[in-house]
C-alpha cells in the first residue's frame, strides 16, 4: 500500500463523536472529526480533503458518503486507521475535473465532517443519496424486473393520489430494487389512512408478482429519511442479487472487462487484502466501502488510484471480530458481492434527462410512453426541487441491447413537446480499455437544471457540482 507522504500534515487531538448507525437509515449525520482540511495549494490538479480523527466504527463510510453525495470524483485516496486513530486523504475534483472552489461546497464539507457537525437536510447540489423532504412516506420495493414494471408501479401511485417526491431505481441481473418517497396529493403530508395504505401495498405486491418471480417480491413502508444509495445496496445484498438466476445472463455480465477482484491474505500483518481493478466512475469507492461495511468487515487501510479510465483499489480488511478471510468459499462470496455492488450502477445505452413541472401522474405518463416505445429502464433517478421534477432514465431495448436512433428521435418528438428532454449516449463498457480508450463522460444534468431554475427565477439554490 502506498504511503500517505506529504499529502498528510499530521495532527492529533480529541473528538466528541456519535456512534454510527448500522442500517444507514438516517439523514447525513455529523461525522464529527477532529480536523478537516480542504487543501487547494498542495496540488495543481485537484483538491485534497484531509480528515484526522479518533477512530470509531463506520467512520470511513460516513466520510466517503459525504463526498459521494456531492458527486465528487475521487482520483486518489489514502486511508489508514492505526489503532484508535483514523487518517484519510482524498484527491477530489468537480465533475469537470477542476478543483473544488465553490465556497458553499467547501463550507458544507467542512461542517459535515468537522467537529461541530451538522444534521444536513440536503447537500449543496443535486440531491442524490440523502433525501429529506420533510413529511413523506418511503416505499421500498424489490422483485423480479420485467419490461413495463416501472410504469405499472407509478400508475398505482398515481391512482392512489400520491405525489412522488423522489425515487431511485436500480436493476441487476433479473432483480429490481427501488426506494420511492411519496406524500398525499392534497395535504403534501404523509399518507395516514390505513385502508388506503393497505390497498396501495396490496396493489404494489400484485404488480411485483406479475412476472415470473422466482425469488419473491417484498414491499415496505416507513416514515423518515433514508440514505437511498446505501439502502438500495442493502436491499439487493439481502436479496442475494449477486447469485446466478438459473442461467439468466444480464447484459452487464457480458462485458469483456468486468471488475477484476482478488482476495488474498497478508499473514504477517493479519489482514485480508482485496484488490479491485474496474472502470472508474463517481461513487465507486462508496459502493465498495458500503458493501464491505454491510458485510461486517472493517477497512483498516486502503490505497485508491485512478488514471481517469479505470480505478485500482487495495483494501486491507478484517471481520469485525478481527479475523481474516480464511476459506475459499468466504473469499469467493466477497468477490461476488463486490462485483454486484460495482455493477448495480453501471448503465449502457441511452440516458434520458427529463425536466418538467411536477404534478401527480407525471412519472406514470413518462414511463408509460417509454413502455409504449418498447424501452426497458435499467436505472432511474427522480428528484424534485420546488415545482420542478428532474428525472433521469437509463434505457435499453427489452433484450438489453442499445436502442436504435429512430426510436430515440421519435421519443424526443413526443416527450419534447411537453417537457425538456436531453438524450445522452452512454459510453460502452463492453470493450477492453486498450481497445476503446474508455473515455470518461458525465451527464450535463446541472446545465439542464440550471435552465429550469433560471426560468423559474429561483436564485436561492447553490450551483450543481
């Protein structure tokens, strides 16, 4: 593992810290580290985020979660927790590869990780990861994916007069998991009618059972805030989406350059060493650390690097009881779970960015059109800011192949008449890095959102990172 070197200034002190919750179902909490330094002078190509703190269970995930929720790419990281002390250095940029210079973003990181801490309701940027929309009900769904499923789910919610405040949908292999925030159409408060809730739950279960569901479907209602990304990982991990489904091959399984993961033992140091090589992307480190944490492993040391094309992670881990991974079966299970965690966010084909005035039934209408055009949604991200709905749908044809341009153009003409639509071709992950060059791209979602905010005259929101 690489040494931290001059990136780390070295300073120790005392800290007042809170215990980390094991299930992650809360707002972004105060991490309360002893020292947080945002360094824009040491390096010319990136900002260094340095964290120095007393070690405590779950602190690494909390720190990485703050950076992940801001969509900050991490090009390098040095992580060490020597006994009772925890020291991290993260090399980060904004989505355009520039240093972090926005004052609101810097202040947010310092407060979220600093000794005073905050219980943040939202991060200064696109509200991804943590959603706290006041009064709402969170619906968790997991079942077998099939074409048109998302359309049927949103149709049920529209018929029950529910307003969808936010939602996140992931698919992997044959499974789909989603977390959807709803409130009452009229009162904008949580739905409290037990008869209505019972009817909605039964209808959603029937929709999820509509396909050839071999594993079963589950629904769950809760009130409060949830860290969406972590909860989706937990749902799919508990559902064992990493296991094969009777020979069914997901399009992600056909990538020529799948994640390369090995697990070995470093006997002289008493660690198991996980090495990962895969295509780099935003939130990659979070997905890895989140999964290891939920599998009851502790990451004691780690080195992370990226050349902008693919990333390398070397993580020294132990079970919470201090034991290493000794059996081959256990090592293979960790490899399968980490591969699944990495691939859940991978999307190919086209991304449809849609902005429109929010209303009940909007998502039902949009997903119905997608179904009518024969498009399958592999991932979706729904966010509401004020009266504006910002939705991103990652689509392919029912066979998992890229959508032809004629269909995309026809869809653009139909949807574009009533709302703003931006279509992005996603980079393919089916070629090796040597053959394709693996150009790193990202959505210009912030530009699209900025147009809507300027039209609505809202000036109170900080810029999207």
